[in-house]
C-alpha cells in the first residue's frame, strides 16, 4: 500500500535543490514575496510554525528565569557607533531612516539589525548593585539587515527572531548562561524540530562582531550544506565597558558586568524544510506541525461519510491534537497532494467502502505508508503515531548527519569529500587564520564549529603542515 | 484593619494627574525611556501585561476563524500612495528610510504606520474566487508614527498592536465582522481588563483615513477624559478598488471584495493605569495581572516563616495562579509599597506571631482591606478572591462611567459639565460638521462615539439649533 508519486507542482530535489526549496516555500503557502526585495510575507501556515517555536522557547526561557521585554525598533546612529567591532560588523548592511514627519533627522535612525546597544544602554541605567543581577531578558521582534542576496527564511532583509541579552555578576555565571542557552537550542532541535544540531564553538573568524566567544547550532541540509541555525555569545565585559554597565560588588567595589546574548530566527523554518522535505513537499515533524492530522472524506455525498468524519474530528480535537477536516469540494486526490505538500504528519481517509468494513485509511507523511485501521480505535492510536513519527524523523536525520561527518587529512581529501559526498569534514588544524582562508578560497567551505569533543586530534595541521591545535568541522554553508 | 497611606514615591492623582501617570509608568517598572523620543522600552512587568492581552485575544481570534500572519515592516513609498485618503491621513507622520547598506534607495521605504496597503497588495495576489473568501488575517507587530507629542503607552512614535485585516464576499458579512470584532474588544474589557468600554460609531470627522465607517471602544479615565482604546473599520470596497482585490462570484462575475480592519494597542495599558490606579500606584485587575498573589514573609529569619511561605508558594502555583514569593532582604514595609505600586491584587503576609495562631494576613489591593485568614484555608479561597476583585473593579468602573454620562442641551451646559465634572456629555445634534468644529473650538472636546442606542434624541441640535439627527457623546480626550 505504498504511494511514491512525485508531486508535479514542484521541482525534484535532485534536479535543482534551490528551485525545490523555493517551490516548497511558495506551494506549501509558507510565505509570499512582498514588493520590497528581501522582505517576505509570513503566511498563516508559515507563521503558525514560528508560533509553535515561540511557545516551546517561551516556556523554556521562563523555566530558566528569563523575562520578555520589548526594545525600540530604531537605534540612533550615534549610539550604534559606541562599540567598535560591533559597528564594523553591522554598519555595511543597515537600513537608515533619515526623515521623520517630513523633517530631516539630526541623528539618523538605524532600523535595528540586532539590539545589543539598546539593551546595553537600558542596563547601564537600571543596574547599580550586585543585587540587581542577574538580568535575563529576551525579546521577540523583527530585525533588518540590508542583504544583497536574499532567500526566503534563509537570508532576509527582514526576519523574525528572539534575542536574549543577559547581564551577570561573574564571568563563570555568564559562561554557564552562554552554554545553557546553547543546550536549550539543542533541545529545541531534538524535542520539537526533530533536527539533531551539530553544536560547538565558532572560530575567531566566524564569531559575532563584539563577542569574546560565539557558539552555534548547525544543521545539515539534504544537499549536504550546513545551515547555521542559532548562536549564543559570551561577551565578557566588552559591551559593559563601552556602555558603562557597572555594579557595586559584594565588597563595595565597582565592577564591569559580564554579558551574553543568544538568538534563533525564522531561519529555523528553512532548516525544517531542507532537513525533512521530500519530492512531494514539506514533511513536518509532528510536534511543530500546525496541522497534525488532516481528515479527508472520500465521496462526501455518500451517506455516513461526512458524519463519520465529523465524529472523528470531534474526538481528535478533544485529545488536544491539531486536526483539520477538509470539507471543501476539491477532489480527494487534490487534497492528498495539498496536505502532502504542506507536510501534514497524518492523514485519515474516510471512504464509504472502508467505513462499511468499520475501517479508515491512515497515511503517514514521512514513510508514505498507508494502513487500514479500525475506525473504533484510530483516534486512540494517534498520539503514539505522532510520537513514533517524531522519533523516526529524528533518528533518520541523526543517521544522515552521522553518515556525513567525514575525516580528512589534506585539502585534496577535503575537496573530494565536499564535491562528492557533502556534509561536514573533520580536520585537525592549526589555529592560524590561514587555514580558514585557504579552505575558503580553494573549497568554498568555512569552519562551522569547533566541536566540544575534540577526540581524534592529530599532530599535524591538514592544511598548513604546522602543529595541529584543534579539530574543526568544515562545510559548505548557506 | 485599613491602611490608607499614600505612597510618597508618586505624585497624588488630584495634585497632578499627568505627573501621577508618568510616575506610575516609571515606578511600577512598566516602561523606561530610550534615547529616541517616543520610542519606549517595554520592561518585563509592562510587557507581561501586554502578553496577557495577547493570550486572551489570540484565543478569541482563533475561535472566530482568524489566522495570524506577519507582513513586512516597510512599505515602498510608491505603494503607500495608492489609496488617496489613507495617504493623506498618514503621510505627515511617517518615518522614512532612504538609505540601505549605504546606498540611496530609489523608492524610499516608509516604516509601517499601519499595514492596510501591505495586506491589500497580498490579498490582490491570493484572492481570485469566492472560494478564497473570507480571508481573516491578524498581525501582531509594532508600528511607527512620527508624533510630535508623545506619552508612554498613550501616544508613541512606536507602539505595539494587533491589526486585523479581513476580506469578504458581501457587504453584509464584512459588516458583521466589523461589529463582531468590536464585541470581542468590549468583552476583552469586561472579561480581562475590568474596563466597561463605551462603544459606538465614529463621526465622519473622527473616522479612520480610508474607512467607510469606524467604530470604537472608548474608556473613561479617572480624570474625566476619554481614551480611544480600540477601533474597527468597515472599508467597503474602497481599498479593493485601489488595489484591485477582485473575485469571481457565484455567478462568475468579477466583483470587488468588501474589507474590514480592526486593532487594539499597548494604549490599553494606559487605560488600565488611568481607570484603576490610585495614589499608591497601579491597581491591576486580577486576570491581567502578571503577578496575582505576592507572598511577603515577615521576620524571615524566624523559624517556620520561610518554610510556611514556601509551602504556600507551592500550593498556589499548583492552582495555576501567578504567584511570587519575595525572599529578598528588603524590609516588609518596602515590599508592601513595592507590590502596591505594581498593583498586585493579593498580598499574603506570613509572620511568626500570626503563624503561631495558624493565620496569615490577606491584603486586597483594590479596597486596601486586610483580613486574617487561617493558613490552612487561605489557598483554597484565592480563586474566589481574585474573581470577586475582578467583579468589584468592573462594577466600580461601571458606576464611575454611568455617573459621568451627562445630558446637555446647549454649549454652555456642555462647557459647565466638562469643566466641573468631566466624562461624557450626551448631546442631540445635527450631522453637520459645524457641530464638532464649534465644540472643538469652544470646549476642546471631540465627538467620541455615536452610541448604538439612540434613546433620548431631541428635536433640536443643542449647538446649531438645526433639526437634531443623532445623539452623540462628546468628551475631552487623550
């Protein structure tokens, strides 16, 4: 009872992965383009995925003592210029407002590309004693970065994200926060998105402008490229010094505070599409899916079909499962293709012949399996089906990831792996910036992370022949 | 056992209401100023109130078939200019971005003051048949209006809001939507905010730029002024004609669609402050309060006090009540003032002497009543206390409102009422624009709403002596 037809509405992945991606974004009705390049419209189905991510993270943030706030969407240019590295990192890509109410602004306003300076300015006003610490704030908002090349969810002139900004008494506490939030992002992957993130530290070259250390979660896409899907930063006291965030410590001495920041964005939707999708469209992990079960009546006009469908709808809703009954006059075939495109995990087909036998068809989006299930017991099995699918998708992605971490000992090996297999290449390298420069030029790949587990460190740098100092994962990346 | 001391940290309401308002905004830590005028920081306590409003409305919107989306924060100037009245209404107060990534933009970008044109442009692309209708979208976002005079929550250069935008097959359906959403806003008032809104239609002069009809909820502040707290608009086909939103109807004829829009904003926080607050600070209705119960241990070092407080905390949390135990080393007196300032509905004081008698003190924020309650039963009574307080606050606000709707028959009477009593003045007037012009000039008051119940319509216009056509409520307003 298997069904393996490709959906003709979209390009096949192996024919043109980039086109497949764009097709899925549009045809699954996740987004639409607006008339301003790089500013996309998050349609209901795409936005609902983001809302599921928000619910998960808001709960985790609250559990760990974080509070939500909202900062202005504009930053005066003069304020933005306070932290030098930060300015250099962001200045080339800002959107600048110069007129307010038809008058020219004396101090032009930058539409926030990120809000460090706003948080820092506020913190400098409200923090004076160790008793005021820690401050652990988070903000959900949109940010603007004037990118030349944009792609839906992956790189936008505007995107939605959360940015956490915290202030601590000690370096140790700030470091614990930095790694703790990375852990929460990893759990977001395993619990909700069925994505096993590859996590670790960023190299000096790849770290955030203004951070002492940056950590990242990276996800491996179906095409073998890596997508940075979230970052956490340890700032040390750099911003505190630039913005004068000081507190009286327990010995009555003024100290600069230690800070962190961390964020994930709607880029996670891009990860979901490219990790799990197939030639029929989106495949959504059950816990993040806006619709978890769709009921498709077959020959709706036949007696009992709509009634049975409505009864199922009601029982499933009672379980708190997100379910939709499609009563529209479109054909069942159209509906099958539509909800496959949208990646709905489970489909229940309610037809008159099966009903006569006390059965319905349950179709699984990930494996494309279809099975007959007694109508009397189909509902009680749904939670288990959803959990099993989540687990299956996570394991499949884990296997794909593990099969695509390959050791190499030379630039030639690296090139060979990237060109023929893709994924991450594990190299023992020196910490010299030359290594990344050479790999960038010769292989169009970048250092994704320095993994926490440094097992297998060799003596010699695979690229320069100098003594190797660390194991680094390289990949081509979005 | 009553306590009526004024909190010295804030100005008394009757001394300087405007200063009292600003004091409460700051001292209750609802907001802070940023370095850009009119762009405020929503601090955790203020933002949490907004989140409660979001939860309530999101549930109501979903129940009534609305879907959340997110549109770009920028509108190309050329697109903005499409609907003439709309442009004239908003153009004088826009923030304009003219540079992107250091290059001058050919078509400057307006930071959205409202998103009609973005929704319309999208709708024109995705609607082609009556089968595509209705479309009922809502967006949570921030908008920017370059206001000269700004006040926290009441009038901001940036504020947070939700904007609903819907498209319908028929005028009738769109009108039902317009009034249905007004009803939901009224229920937001009675269910969550304990604010009895005065609702009705706006006059031609006061309606939204581009709408055929505007309806509003108005709230009466403690100082007798009215605050427009939300609006719903019936657009007719005006925007559909400007943006070419057409659909094939059931007879295969192309028709322009009928539209609505509606919104409430963080101005509701201003309503909450000015309707319920007192000389000790904020008084929050229980269901919208971020902290519903605060536990203050007295002489924390004494045996049993902290243990009893922790036990209460745990039992109260289990009920799903938002509760905080303040374990800080501040004095009980400081804590009392602090949580009164923040308007926390219930305070439980846990002291060693009362505990020895098996009792705790329960203090009610609205009435300032303090009562002894057995520690064994205090928790089980909390839900009822919260409900009773909500009801009490709603009734008090209703009484205040009813006592401040006054009939008048002439401009002199109107002036007398506004100068000595405040509130709404009910006038029978002609529909001529002169009426509002005269009242604006002579009494600095505006038409707030044309109430749905037109009882008491007199024959002669109280202002012009022409035949009266309608009853209108006038007031001074924020």
